[in-house]
C-alpha cells in the first residue's frame, strides 16, 4: 500500500481523476460552492420580479433568453417557475448535500478516524463524477427547447408529466432532463453512502471505539444510512415518471384528465398522483436530516474546540442523532396533510412529527449547555457556529405550526413554509458549512483565512439572512401562497408587499456580502499566512496529520488513547489532550 | 374576535378562530422558548468568554433545569397536539355538516387556471358530467344535456365567482380536471388540495358577508405624489379593485379608484385615502399548477341569506358565465 502512495501519478490522475479522498473532497466542495452561488443567483433574479412585479429585470434582463424573459426583459411566469424549480433542486441536490457530505464528509471523516483513504477510493471517484454529470444535465436543461424544468423542485404529477410534452421536442426537454439528472444525483449519493458506512465501520484506527468517534463522524454515519435507505424510492419514482412522460404509461396519471379542453386519453389512466408524493417525501423528509445532521456535526466539533471543554452529554447527542435518523423515516406525510388525509393518518403523522422535535430540542440544549463554564474563544469559525444555534432554533420552532395538522391548514403552502425551511437550511446549515470552511481551511490548504475578511463576511451574512427570511414568516402568516409570480394579485398579498420588497433587498445584499468570502477563499488559499499542523489546538485525529495531509494522510498510523473532546482536563499541562497522544507523551 | 394577531388575516369563518388559537398559542410558546434560550445563550457568551473565564470546567454542568425544560416542552407539545390540533382537525376532516343543518352542497372543479363552481340547483342533485363534453368556453365541466340527465336542468355553473350565503354550512366537493391545485381561502381558514381523479369534501360556514368583510379590511393608503405617472398606475394595479370608503368628499365613498381620481385627490391636497378591496375574500391557488398559478384567482361573494336566494333565482335562470376566462397556456 505504501508504494502506492509514493509513486507520482501525473497531473490528471492526481488532480482530475483522483482517487484520493482529500482531492475528491476539495473537488466536491469547490463544485458545490459554485452551484450554491449559481442557485442563489437564480433566486436573486426571481426576487426582482417578486419585489417589482412586471418591471424589466435591470442589467441582465436582456440576456436571459426567450424561455425566461419576454422581449422587454420582464421575467415570464413560466420563467419564474423554472427558476424556482431549479433554485430548489440546485441548492439541495447540487449545493448543500454535496458540500456537507461529499465535501466535508469526504475530506474530514477519513482523517478523523485515522484512515489512509476511503474504503473504496475508485467508487469515491465514480460518485463525484456521476454527481458532475447530474450537474451538467441540470445546467444543460436551461438551454433545451422550452427551458428548464418548471414544475417545482417537488415535480408533482400530473403537472410535471404534461409539462412541455406537447412541444416539438417531445423527449429532450427540461422536465425529462431534470428526471435524468435526479437519477444521476441519487446514484452518486448511493455510491457515496455505501463507501462512508464501510469506511466508518472498518477503517477506524486502533483504540478508536464507536464512542470515541468525533460527533461529526457519527453525524456522517447516520446521514449515510439515510442516503442509503431513503434515496432509492425517489430514484425508482423518477424512472416511473420518466416512463409516464416518454411512453405514456400511467403510474401517476389518473383517468379522465382534460387539459386546456383536450381529453388526454393517451394515458391509460388508473394511476395516482399521490403515489408520487408519498415516494417523493419518503426521500425528501429524511433529506432534511441529510441537510441538517452534517451541519450539527460540524457545529459540535467547533463548539467543543472553542469552548475548550467536552461537548455536553456526548452520548446523549449520539443517541439523539441516531433516534432522529430512525424517526425521519416515519414523518414524511406531514408534507401531505392537505391531500385529503383522514384523521387516523394525520394523527399518526402529527404525533411522530411532535416526537421527532424532541431529539432536536435535546441536541440544541446539549450544545447550549456546552457553553456553561466554558472558556469561549470568538474566532471566525466559532462566530458562524454560535450563530447557527439561534437560527436553527427559529427553523425548528417554526416547524411546529406546520407539523400540527390543524395549524397547517392555514400555513400549508404559504411563505411561512419557505421561511421555516430556509431558516433550517440557510441561516442554519449554510452558516454551519461556512463555519466548517473557516475551521478546516488551514488543514486543507496549510494556510489561514483572513480574520478581518471573515468578520466582513459573517456580520452582514447573519443580518441579511434574517432580513430575507424573517419577513417570509410574516407574509406566510398573512396567508399568501408560495410560488406566486405576482402576489399583489391578491388583497392579502398586496397588503404585505412591503415585506416582500424588504426580503428582496436582503437577498441582493446577502449576495454582496459573499464578496469578502470569495476573495478570502481564493486569496488565502494561495497567499494566506502559513498555518501550523494544529492551529486551533484541537484534539481530534485530523489535526495529527500534516497541513495539508499528504497522500495516505498519516506518516505513521496513529493510535487512539481517549475520547474526542478531552479539553481542560483537571491537572493536565495543556488545556487539550489530542486523541493520538498517550498519557506518557502528555506528561 | 376579529382583531388579528400574529399578522393573521381577519377570520370570517365560524370555527376559524380555533385554528387562530392554535397558531397564537404555538407562537407564544415558541417566543417564550426562544427568549429563554436566548437570554441563557447571551449570558453564557458574556460570562464565559475566554477573557472572563480563562479556564473551562471539564465536568458537565448539572442539567436539572434543562431536563425540566425538556419535560415542559414535551408536555406543552402533547397538550397542543391532543387538546387542540387533533380535535380541530377532526372537525375539518371528519365531521361534515349533517343533513338537518341543510348545508349548501357545491362542486368545485379546478382547472388551469380557474375555479368552476357547480351548483346543483333547487333539486339538490348534480347533473352528470363527461370529460369529452368539456368545452372551455361553453361547458367548462362537461355537463351532459338535460335530455340525458334531468338533474342537470336546474344546475348552474359559475366561473371564478363563488356566491354563498352567510351563516349556512357550505359543503364543497372539490376536484380537478387537469393538475393538482389547492383551494385556499385564507379569510375562511380553508385550504384543501384539488386532485384529479379524487373528489374531496370540505366544509365551512361564513359569519360575515363580503360587505361586512370589506369594512374590516379598510386601510389607509398614501396617495402617490405623481398621479399621472407610472407610480400611480402601479398603485392602482397593486391595490387592485380597491374602492374609497371615505375622505372629505372629493371622491365619494364607494367609487372604484382610477388614475383620474388620484389626480383629483392630489389637487385637493389629500395625501391619504381609506381603501377597501372591492372583492375582499379571494380564493387563491396554493399548489403550483403551471404558468398561470399566480392568477388562478377566484372571488367569494358572501351574501345575506335572502340576497343569496335572490341572486340564485336570477342567475339560475340563464346559463351565464360572468367571467369569460378563456385561459391558454
């Protein structure tokens, strides 16, 4: 094995088609960051139409093409729907998940368990390239006749099945390519998840028992099981929808559809549109935890490191995360309360939904209790990690009125839902991902990021996240439906239009606030101050490797002597005791 | 009580306040929890900052308080679930108005991008429909000829305008011709997906007429400075179909606002007008249904009981479609 790690494989094998988990991790991270910014840009365009309905989009309106804008540069309703569908798809499946799992998981997890690489390096490479293919498919769909998919990121049939099929290019249109793209992305996740599970179970170094694993590794392990078990149903459903579109089967198409006055009897009929929703949400609810758990893992690492004390209730945290994983499989239909569900079903799903809120409260409480009697260092990663706590709290709490079926009647499919899940994923998960980038950047590049630019990034980002999503909760309580091209069409929408304008300005300002980060990221990677091996005085194994770690990671295989967060141990010389140093070496 | 809390729109449904109560209690609970967490959080950040507390304590803090807090959270959630949400949902889903309450039964057939309201007429029986008879302009729900089904003779179909009487149970049988829509009337605390191939019943009872609702929803608006320009057009557009209710008489109450009126108001030095929507009770589509999703708007017209009967007697005589909503995609 060691000879394998010393030979020089050449540029292409080393940096493009690499099998090294660190190179793949960086590839995932950079690709997904680009997709995150692209997906966010789509939203910045939509926010113009929302704030100023019917006004031409300034600067770029003329360049957006016939599928998105009219001759005057005004965003078309179908263009708006396409941007909305693609924003959701790109942010979730091409941005956050690949960054949290493919990026952070790939890079950090093997280091934290002392492994030289993932268990199946070639599978790892395949997973990344299948993801890239999925991304290319999604991007290409903007340029096919009719433009990109425009039936929402949820792609509910019959709308999605009949979308664009009547144009000349029956098959190669946005929705079809979206389905193919999803099949590729899910395949990529599946390949990754198998690899993660095997790696965590088999490649831990000597002494690293399951309850000595860093919390981040536990989070990745549970996430991998969710990816493994929840994603195949949507992959199957995607293929079925493809059949409905391409070959007029009727898995999701009921009998007797009449669209624009035309009886659509090419579909045999007898299918159920609700079947899609069940399959979709069976994936998409665990998906929420795929977005959240790695973020919680990152937050745990950074909070332990910067409070200089062990994470409060490590085992409680682990059990809570495992419990969350299990429960996330039995709450999916709370997305479907208004599909005609009876009392028995809704009572089951609202009860499980209330139950799943308990471990989330426990995890948040544990993180907060970790602050008690701490010695808190306010560095940039810690600022992002701390901001995650109240933001995630808002996201979680606003889930309650949606999880109870009675209050959901009023709030379902309104902006309240948008506000809720964005608080979980944007000021929540994305803040955690930023925290992770600032935290592990010195390990990956061997250089530090600028603290000043970090502050210039953090404060406006936190402010504008709230300027965007806070008003959405108000607009939603007022009763305004989501996905409206122009909410001023309605009395209630017109009343709260001011909040929508504010939200839009928040989004554009948030875009500007990312400039310091982009500069910091690229400048520091090339010319940042050199960093030592363990700049944060951390305890976990990744900090035992050189910065950046060479191919194969560790000069000699480490042995683990203790748990992951032995900070401020009474009587110890230093306030941290790395996992890989024996007691003899520490004294 | 009409005064809305937590930005909720006015409630004009008999049992809508039950939903409002759950939403209000939940938000109070959420706010208390958030403030308690927030105060503790802020205290920790200040008290345990590295400069104030250079050495951290290894042992976990005792967590009696937090355990108690978790138990309280569980108990409150259980109460909200069992005491409020389950019974309210039961009313909305499994306690339809009984025959002795003489509910008005109506079919609502959603389509891209309109609401077809199918009244059974005095016989209370809906005429048969067949998909192949659908004609978007003349027969939007595909009713058969009266010779084939006599029940159809007194049926009446209205597009986008949904007339109902106040204080009577309304039972809607909701379905869709094409894709999934969602019938949402925020003021009536009603929302239900309309799914092709399924007919789903929902019910509600309005306690205010449209006119009474209009009064509740009257608000003061600033008159834009440039009355002739684009801003005025937008102002009128964005506050669609608003009518002035009062103000020193230069424009009489009850008038539908136009750009001309704005000029008059500005000439008279009036900077603010009280406006109310002409149709205050909108039906929105809440489920993405295509490019016209945003304009899939219907109006509820809520009459006093007698006025409703009078309206129906007149409307039912001839097949009129108030709104020739020939939508294309």
